[in-house]
C-alpha cells in the first residue's frame, strides 16, 4: 500500500518571534491565512487515502498539528520524543509501517516547502510510486530545476534520463549528491544543466530504506528494532522515549543517500521555495509599489521601501516612517526589528535572549 509521510518537525528559528518552540513555522498562517502544513496536506489528498497520510513531528508540536489538520486522526500524528534529524525520523516511520505492511511504499515530503503549481509535484509523486512499486529495490528523490546558482542548497547530479512505462516524467539516474557549494561551484552546476537542487523528498519501499539504514547506519538497527517490537503495546511510549534518543543524529542524505546504490530522480520544473526565513517571503508575497513585503491585516507605511512587515495579529497595527531594508515581525509577546542584511544573526540573538530572559520567549 502507498503512504505519505509529512516531515513536520522543524522549528523555524529564523522566523522568530512568530515561530516558537511550541509553535513551529509550518503552522504559521502566513499564506493568505493558510499554513504550510495545511497546504502540504491538501497537496497530498488527491493522491493518497487520507487514512494513509501520516505526520511525523516533535512531541511538543502534536497539539498544534492536530489543530491544523482536524480531519487527520490523532493516531496518524507520530511524535518524536527528541530531535534526531531525518535518518532517525525516517527509520522510525519506516519501521512502524513495515511492521504492519511488509510491502509499504512511502512518499516522504516536508511541510515547510512552497511548491507551485501543485500538479507538478503530484504527477511526479504518482510517477515515483509507479516506478518504485515496479522496482522495489530502487529509491527515488526529486530534483528541483535550479533557477539561480544557490550556495544555500545541496545539489544532486543526474544523468541518463529515460522514459518509463506508466510514468509521464522521465526518470534520471543519480550519480552523486553534492553538499552546499561555494559561489563558483554553484555557477558551474547551473551552467552544466545536469545538477538539480536537492528537495529532500523521496519515494521508496519501507523495507528498502530499512535495509540501507542497516547497511550504512548499523548503530540505528537495535533502537529501531526495540521501538518496532513495542509499537502498539502498553510499553510503546516508554520504549520510544528510551530508545529513540539512542539513534544517531544525522540526516538521511549523509547517512544513506550519498552511499547507496539504485538512486533515481524525477525533475520538478516548478516554483519551489524552502520557507526558512523572512527574506523567503519576497518570493511568495506580492510586494507593494515601494517593494515592501507586508503580511499584516493592518499597516501604515510612510516613505518606507524594501521592508518586510509580518504579523498574524489581525487587530494589531504596524506603522512605520522612513524605514528601508528592515524587518519588523510582531507576535503577541515579542517584536523583532532588524536590518534585512542582519537576519542571519537571529540564532545569536535567541542565545542572548535565553541567557538573559530564560525560555519564556523562545
């Protein structure tokens, strides 16, 4: 059977103070009143039985995820008791599904990506499911056709595009995964034409990814076996809490995909954005005549340009005079003001806030 797994564990610190430890970026209503998580869920519904859509998130986010996806049964929200990166998360859900469906095929997507139009990804996922179900030893990832030489994204080198019966998209062989490049290397990747941005989305058989985890990340085998054995027993939560933290903290790319064989890719020729910062809003929100990005129901800007103004508080007015290249982000208990070019220092600021104010504002 086919399943979709939404990875929704990221906190989104670069969107503070809107995103918090208890309210991650994927449930912020920044997109015409909708959340990234909801949009991701709706994108999957035409492909998968809603009973087969699973959200994997941190234990602290279960309530807000449930509130956002009221039509998803609570049992389909799997809570990770600790942060162990994507290898642990994927190993966990694959072990659970494999216990009850030895032939499970899983599409792994992330909740914090904006993809337009939806139909491009939907068709690619359908094709990947067809390909993997016919070739159970093979694994598929999705490469984004790059639009500029990004140094902030990983790349995959692809070749040998071929047509496959039952698939509208061509299937590429993946030659290598490349880490975030320097500027010159990124330009070479763009000019080459055979490099795509690494989307971090995959389709594979549960048994296949588990076999590769066993081969390339053997220290994960015992914790996953313990969790699998106890799942849906009276000791499920106790065993999960005890053994999940023993999983290596490493991404699935580092742990498996860079080493494994039989990796294939489908190219996504679409608008794609990893919603990780305030600056990213400029790619999805139409600016005003002065190039201001405003996500606020009430605002008044006088002689302001190239600013980013964000709040979810419908009753709160943000007013400014003469600002240029600034970020103003308002939440009920904190307001963040920063030059656009300094937003990369938010992590540094949060460490200072924690030191001087404790965890209240995190």
